[in-house]
């Protein structure tokens, strides 16, 4: 038989355990908000190799400047288009996302391959404005039609923007 004092001690220990577990539980927040979209200019500061990319690399750019807010983009060499957004999350660390560009069939004659999408992982700085854009750098990329920017977090689309190249 358990004595009343023992029941009190057990209840007290359970209460402490519940409070300790509650203090250790961290609620992670994630939200993405569109700032702008359209045609941009930026300065490329680095080129990282990227398998599966039509150009074979991924541009790392400095500050992007919005030239025109639009979803209608002229299909011509050198045009850069995309979106600016802010990822709000706990802390000031980076947030893992996947960026995907769904595009008309881009044929690479050098490789003999056709791409209809390009998806790559990225660590986005939290609580800062970020930009994901695509620059038409090869003649084979200059294709009219729908181009869609999707951003995934935890395997779910959290942002999507359609552009029409004409």
C-alpha cells in the first residue's frame, strides 16, 4: 500500500517532469512571404557546379534589383526573372528548402538531354530577404511558355509563382 506522503512525492515528481519536458519542447515556426517578382538585374559573385542544370552551374548573386514587376517575361538571352521573398523562422540560422524551376523542355545539344525541371537544395538565411531567379544564358534556354518557380520546405510547396515567357 502506498502511503499518502509517497503519493504526494510521486505527484510532485510527475509535475516537475512535465514542466521540464514542456520547457525542452521548441516550437519551430516557418513562413514565407512574397516581397516582389518579375525581371531583375544582379551581379554574379560565384558560380557553383550543379549537375542537371542546363548550364552546368548555379549562379550565386549579390544584391538583386527589380527592373519591372511582371509575370510576362520577354524570352531573350540575358533576361533574369524570379521572385524575392522573406522566410520567417525561429532564430537567425538558415532554413533548408528546395528550389524548383518547372520549364518548357530545354534540350541541351552538347549533352543530348532534355530538362523539364531543375530542382536543387538551398540553405536560405532566415528573417532576411532572399531572391530566387533564373537567367536565360544559353540559346537552348530561350523558350516561350510557362515557367514556374516552386519553393519546398519539408517536402511541401510553400511558394509558387508562374511566369509566361513570350
